[in-house]
């Protein structure tokens, strides 16, 4: 599967209950595990000992889980639940029938001694067949490998946490401004006074210029 080195392979089935039996989860979430997931396999362990690369300052191991699904649209909450309790970084290879997608909950440590993370954003690829499934292991340390994974799966093409987080920040700002533009345009349609319409349109045009500038910054950061 995307040419994982033989030295990294584990191929060990993990009982679904292992991910929720010690947690206080609601019946709906438990049902997702029971009804939506067929099987979970610990596919590979990416670590200095298995890849012959340097340990990272933040990333010390990347666990790769192959998750076979019973339906295509399993909620992201299921994988967030798994990820939040794992004291390591995780990459999911999701499979539904003969289609695959990669999912990475991009995260950083809150408290490494307690094994707690803050998940910044979830990145996922489109569904694809096994021939198209590809992920390059790039970098001289686990930090760099993880950042490369994030860049590939997100489509950002980034190789550093600074660039990835900056794009996320810019996208959030861009989204907020687009929502404001939509609200202004709605007000224009409802407004009966011509002068007020002109004022609202001017505000929308100014925001559109800001959106274009933000998109330009994002495009420059993409590799």
C-alpha cells in the first residue's frame, strides 16, 4: 500500500472496542463503530527504528491504520475520537469497497507528557482506486515526514508547519470575509433605498479585493 517499507509493516488487527471501551461515549458514537466500521488494522509503524531516519522534535511515531468501512460517509467524529486518545501522530487509510482515501488529523501537542493533542484541521484526499493511492515518505526526520504527509494530503504541497498553519489561517480569514460578502449581498437585495444599496455594494467590492489578495497569498505558499 503506497510502497510502505517492509520494515515498517505491522499488519495487526485491532479490536474496535479498544478505541472506545474505556471512554464515556454516547450510544450514537458507539453505533458508528459497530455499524459503520468493518475492521481496523494497525498497518504500519513509522519511527526512527523502522525508517532509519532521525527522531523528530514533535513527531516520534506515526501510526498508520487501515480502516475498512461498511459505508462511505462515516462521520469524521469517529476518526477524531480515535486520534484524540492516541499518544502519537496518526495516518488513516480508509477503504470502502474498492476505493481508498487518506485522512490525516493535523495536530500538535498540548502536553506531550500527558499525551494530549490539539487537532488543528482534518485533511483528506478524494476517494480513489488502489492504483492511484500514493503517498511519498519524504524527509530526514519524522517531523519532516509528517509535514510532508500533511502537505500531500491537504493538497497544499507544503513541507513545514509554518507554511501549513499559515495557509489554514489565511483560509479561515478568507472564509469569514466571503461569508460577510454573502451577507452584504443579501442586504443589497432586500434594501429599497438606492443610496444604501450603493454603500453596501461598495463594502462588498472592497471585501472582494481583500479576498483576492488573501487567495494570492495562499497560492504563493502552495508548492
